[in-house]
C-alpha cells in the first residue's frame, strides 16, 4: 500500500469491481466513455479474472498496474499507473 497525506493506493481487489460497475453505469459517467453501454457484473468479473491472470506479466513490464484509491479507509475509485 502507498500512503499519502489524504489518500492511499492499494492493489485492486475483487470486491472493488462491483463498485466500479455501480459507478461506471451511472448515466452521467458512462456517457463520457467511448463504449457508453451498461456494464454487467459478469463482464466486470471476467475482466478482473483476466487482469489477475496477467498481473505478474504487467508487473514485469511495470505498466498497466491498477490501484484502488482510498480516503479515510473508504474506497473512492481506481487509477492506472
């Protein structure tokens, strides 16, 4: 975990994907994406499984690492670094 003064970054966990789906499916959010269709929990779970499967490869090249962002121990979003 990487801790800052106001936020912390931690590895993405499976439970985070359900929060991502909830956020991503909001009308005001999804209309800003190229693919503005609704996400299903099933599709997000499949994406997460692929991410986990290739996580070691991503670490090897130090790209496409995804972190959950927390403030005061509450999940507030994700970031790619």
